[in-house]
């Protein structure tokens, strides 16, 4: 998917530069919604039809969305459709969110846990992780029973693994050496 990321980057960066800092954060949700709609296979099939104009696809997408798109996203959608880059819309949303988060000093964290984590536990884990990584985190939890216990945290390209599975693997490696 590196190719899709390469195609999406200029669109995400252009939207980020065009949107005022106060407005950019409010565009993340609608842009992600737009990316989800663009991922619909029937819409892609319709858009790929050479007899269908970019304007017709734009009108169809606008009609499907629960609320009108902000002007910045209408313009982005028009350019994406004109350049036949509809499949890149989901990746554009992902990269745009990363740019907005970077501006706000927030990093995405994925907490893998063997068991459900309550909101209070997540708040404690998040506070400890923010101290550990030295930045504000937006954490999401993914249940991964194969960890046996503990948590595995991924923040960007950094990994903090305190799971039982990782400790067992460390013991196995130490014993084999």
C-alpha cells in the first residue's frame, strides 16, 4: 500500500495547508466519513464507469452523506474525482489526521490487551504512557487474547511490550542461549 500512501500524501498536505488551524481539526471526522463512503465497492464501480462524470459521482457522494460537506472537503472531493483518485480518499483521511495530530502535539497509541480495559484503567494507562513517551496520546484499545496478560503499546514506531507472551519469549530466548 505504499503506492496509495504516496498518491494520498500531496492531497492530505494540500488540504492541511489550505485549512485554517482552527478549522483543520473539525475536518477530520467528515473526511474520515468521506473515506468510508469512498471505500464502498459499488460506489467505486459507479465512479470507474467512463460514462459517468466526476460531477455525477460528487453529487452521489454528497447525497449519501448525513450532513453537507465543508467547502474545503467539497473542493478536495472535486479534485480527487477529477484526477480519478477516489480509492486514495481513505488514505488521504488517515494522513490528514496524522498532520492535524502532529500540529496539536498528539500521537496515536494502540494499546493491545488480552482482556477488556475499563475507562478508569485506560485513563491510568494513558497517563503513565504520556509520562513515558513525553507527549499527549490518543489511545485506542484492541483486544488481543494471544498476549495472555499485560499490554503491548504501539506509539508510532515505538513499541512497549509488557505482555506475558513477551516475557515468556524473553525467558525462552535466555534459556536457549
